[in-house]
C-alpha cells in the first residue's frame, strides 16, 4: 500500500478486462477509471473517517445517502439502488476471543468500481479477492462477480459459528438433562440463545438481498452471475433453518432443565414429608404420655412400657412400608 493512502485503506487495485490485477493508490483511481481498457477498481476500507469517504465520493460520484450510511454504520441490512449503482449493507459475524463479535460491511457497486467498507468484527476480504483472481473467468464479469465473492465469503463465515453453537449445545446436554440445578448451565443457555438470535437477525435480511440479486435484472449483475447468487441464497436458507432449529432446541433445553429440577425438588419434598410423618407418630405418642396427669391409662401396668414401645415401633414400621410402596422413600 502506498504511503499516500491512509491506513484504513486495506486494498486498492485495478483489474483489466482479463482479470489481471494491478495495485494502485487512491491518486491513481481517476486515471484508472478514465482508461476504458481497464475493467474496474476494487477498494477495500476498514473504518474510514468522514474525510476519506468524501474523497471517494468525489472520485466515484457516490450518492450522499449511501455515503452517510457507510460513515455512520449501525445500519439495518438492506440493498438500495442509486441510479446505475447499488449500495448493500450487511451484518458480519466472527469469533472474537471467547465470544462472537458482530460487525458491518457496506458495499458500493458501480459499473467500473467495487468498494467495501468494514466496521467492527469483520475480517479482510483478501481471500475473496484471491479467489476471484484464481478464477479470472468469473472476474471478467466485473463488479457483480466481486459482489458475489464477498457475499459468499460473508455467508461462509457464518457456518463455523453455527457449527460451534451446535457443538456447545451437545456438550451441555448432559448437564441440561441432569437432575441437579446448575445456574451456570442456565446462564450459558441464555447466552447461547441471545447470540443465536443476534446471528439469526444478521442472516435473515441476506435472504431478501440475495433474492433480489438473483432475480432482478440489473446492468451490474449479468445473467451468468445470477445463478451464483442463488447458490449463496441456498446456503443462507439452510443455515437459517439450522439456526432456527438450534434456537428451538435451546428453548426446549431450558424448559426441560427447569422441569427436571422442579420434579427433583418435588421428590425431595416428598422424602422430607415421609420422614416427618415417621417422626410424627412416636412424637405424638411420647408427647401424650409426657403430660403431667396422675390418672392416665396404663401408667400402672407391668407391661405398659413394652407395649408403648411396640405400638410406636409398629406404627413407624407400617408408615415406612407405606411410604416405600408409594415411592416416597
């Protein structure tokens, strides 16, 4: 990258009509656009400042509203047409340390240019450029092919995240189905569901965007490239279905865990109630004969003490067998 370019300029390249790449600086862009023998210019930016976006707006004649959206970020995913150009806003996702990070990518597509503006958690689209350079027959289709490559990479980056969610849910299954309540498990299940919801919200608008790109006739997307967008749409639909399934499984897992804990608590209460009943019988008898009255039945009998012990033991044993038979002990 030239020292004339700001550090937020990740890539600035010109491609001829055969797909050959030539690295250029921002100052070289007007000359590259003026050269009709060239194919298009691909510029990659990461969190550019307002001054740089205004500079590119003047060079590529970008629409004011699209530039404003690209600068402010935090936009909903969408696709907008401005004359002979397209503006696409997307949500991206990737693993950041021990959690998942979400970012944004805004894309400007014109007849002779392709510009990506990344914000937040988003990896470089260098692999997408390298792929197109390895497949010059696709790159010859111009910025439309570059748009396909970037969208395909964004969607492919969702796959390992969805797989990690699935794997973690499987690891938590033993704790979920356990009879012991673990607050850590419930907290982790809630966190997973929250992140899955955010992931679903990021992927869902892609269905509409890719649907439009694969069906709508536009000068920037020729008929030969549209089937590739339909392939990416198919991947998004399948991952969306998987995400919905995982969300339902997480909801069921939380409910199942809480139900099992409730059942276990009920069993504990029954056992405590059974032991309390076993203790209540002798307590009742002994407390009755512990009253300070001179005339009570059997106080003077020779076998009264033994008879009392037998009655208490027999009652306790009968209660014990009853509670064992009904499963309370």
